């Protein structure tokens, strides 16, 4: 009898999409599946967390300005410097933002800003792959205090608490980019299970 292996992997492409429709690749590389994925799935399979399957979906993301391509790994549990609501994402952003207390290193942290991933931006691309399309549109993150250089995907609420406590399940720092209203920043994030 053979044992099956569960080895999720992922890849992140980041595109600049200009107003005239032209596209320019900024980044294309693997990502890191964090230990938060294991934590979330352990709650699911042990029936000790939420009893609602939608709480185990990847439903949020964060962008940030504190990424370090030389210092990250599977034990990463939070973005270094996530953008905060209006000051980071901007008053005219099309994103739906929520203030939630994430599960970080085993404890619920103070509230941080999360962007919802629209269901229309989640696509099955193969039998065992899902692509998340995250968009920082022309009016989003132009007032970020620094250049954007990190992004993370979050499982909605594996604990099943009344107010969602997301957990980081995939993370990637990348070459920094100064966001302006001249382009949208599109993240094509594919996870394979």
C-alpha cells in the first residue's frame, strides 16, 4: 500500500497592466506555502476548528512594503509591513477591505487590513490547481508609504470564530515596485495541491 503525499506548491506572476491595455511582467517565481496552510488543514481534518467549509477557503490577501527576499520561509506567519486601510490602499480603491485580527504564531493578533478575494477571481486551472487573480487597480496603493514588495494569501477563518481570524497560507516577497495610477498591478497566483 503506497502512502500519498500532500505537497502543495505555488507560483506567482506579477504584471503591470497599463491603461492602454499593454502588459509588462514584473515578477515570475515560486512562492512559499507557509505553516499556516498546515495549521488550517489540521483544523479541517481533525474537525477541531470551524464546522463551515467556507472558513477553510483562501478568501483574503494583503500587500505590503516590508518584504525581504533574503529572509522568509515556511515559518513566515505575517507580512512584515502590510498596507493599512485608506492610507495604504487609497480612498478610491475598488477593493473590499476588512479589519480583522489574524491568527499569527498561534495567537490572535490586533486588527489588520485585509482585501477580499472576489469569487470571480478564483479559477480552477487544472485538476489540482487553483489560480487567484489579485488586482491593485489604477486607483489602489498609489499612496503607499514605500514601494510594494510583498504579498500574502490568507485562509478565511479556520478557528470558526464569530469574527474571522485569517491565517497566512502562502507568501512571497518580490522586487519592489512603486505603484502609480499609470497601471494596475495584477497578481496571478497559482497553487497546486
